[in-house]
C-alpha cells in the first residue's frame, strides 16, 4: 500500500532531503538533476532552507510519488546522470 503524501511544507522538504541522502547526492547534484540553480539547494541541510514553490515542484518531480524515507531507491534513479 502506498504511503500517504506529505501534508505540510516541513514534511515535503524532509522528503526531498531524504531522497538526496538516499541517492548520496550533494546539494549541487540535486539542483542539477532538478534543473534549478545550485544556490537553491546550498542551505538544504539547515532549518532556514526555504526554496520557492517552483523549485520544490522541480525537486519533487525527481521522486517517485510513493517513495518515502527508508524505501529502496528505484534502480533507474541509482544510475549516474
């Protein structure tokens, strides 16, 4: 059964951080893969991180809808790009 989607901004940002960690991506790698400026992800490990809704959508677009922290990363995402 799929996990419920995050319901608040903190949960969404935590999910994006978890996806980056699961893929062993540095902030710059996440930015590059999402097609956003690297400056957007520089502070992603801090509580002060506040990306725009456009950037959040771009980063969320990388993550399978039903993926949650602790789940395995799908094989397609394991590949270096």
